[in-house]
C-alpha cells in the first residue's frame, strides 16, 4: 500500500515538473520562428551609390587680343604689339606677268624668296609712339588742326623712320619682308584677296568713309592673312632697300588709287622727302 502511494506521488511530481518545460520549449520555438519569419520577409537595404563628383574645369582665360593675331610680342621700348611672320617661302612682286613680257616700271617680276622668321608691328607707328622718340613732333598740320594720337605718324622721311626703329630696338622691314607680312602664304594682290574692296582700306575716294588719314586699325576687314593692319592705304610705308638716294614706300596712302595700293607696287622716292602721306612701321 505504501508502495502504491509512493508511486502515485512520484507520478504527479514528474508530471508537474515536465509540463512547464514543454510549454517553455513551445514558447521558445514560436519566438524563434517569428524571428526567422520577420528576417526572411525583410527587404535588404541597398546602399545608395554616391554620384561621382564632377571635376571642375579650370577657368577659361580670355584676352583682349584676338587669337588670329597670335603669336605676338610686346616690344618693350615703345610698347607696340608685333606679329610673328613665320619662316618660309613667300611670293614677292606681281602675281602674273603679261604675255608681252613687259612689266610696269613700278613693279617687280614675281618670284619666291625664302625668309627667316621675324616680327613686324601690327599697325603703322602711331603719333603717340613717335612722340616718345621725338616729343616735339606735331601731327596737327596733317589732321586739320586736331590732335590724333592714334593716327599714324605722317610727314616722316626715310632717315627719321630708320632712327625711330633703331631707338625702339627694331629696324625697317625689307621690301620682301613687308610683302610677306602683307600677303602671307597667299598669292593675293591686296591683303584680303584679288579683288579691290574700297571699304577694306583708306584709299582715294569717299567709299571708305575717310577723306584724309584715319586712326590705325580702322579697317579690320582689310587685315593681312597674318592679321597685320593697314598694309593697304592710310599712309605709305618706308622699307629698307639697297638703293642709294632713292628709297621705296609701299602700300599706298589715303590719296592713292587702287593700282597704287597693290602689295607689289613700288613707289621710288627721295629718302629725304617728308610727304604728308608717308609713314612707316618696324620689324625685328
């Protein structure tokens, strides 16, 4: 009897202890499944790709000088802008010889010459710059009594022009150099082409808008292929030659006719002549 009672007590004790453990395991299982379920349903978080940083381009440098004029230098002594004329072969003289074989006494036969590189003034020497060399110079007799610092220096003889260029650390251009700067590598009759255009240069007549001298670089459309200004018209320009007594002026002036303003035209005059339409530019 005692054994039966003891067995009953042990049975109830084991049952009482085993039930909560079972419930605990179930509860633990439910929690574990819930976690697994939530984890499997959760969408993975994708990292947002950072947009690549744009490289900032360096600031654009702008200048007041047109790129067609490059490469250029600024002459230190008189502060003039000079344009590089490249080394190479250039046509000099008239482009076409007449079938009769005769040439005008004022023009050379066409030929090609090889020249070393050189610089030439972009414009004719101005009144303002010439006064740095000769302070007493007065342009008013040639400009109807008005000051015109940006007009070309006028009434200059060959010797004065040569002295100024030497003072500025430069020299007068040779006739071949002058024509190379005016024509470039082309076969042009005038700096802009083979047809005379009255509004491209300050020559004789009213069509260009000037009855007398004009400030330098007033006709940008008439620039040479290198960007050299006023190689036709405004004032005749002295060049260096091997002649004695007589020298040559090129390009024509504001009183010149079309044929006199050709690149190939040669005007032989006394080196001491101070004509109101005579000016110059320098090279180095």
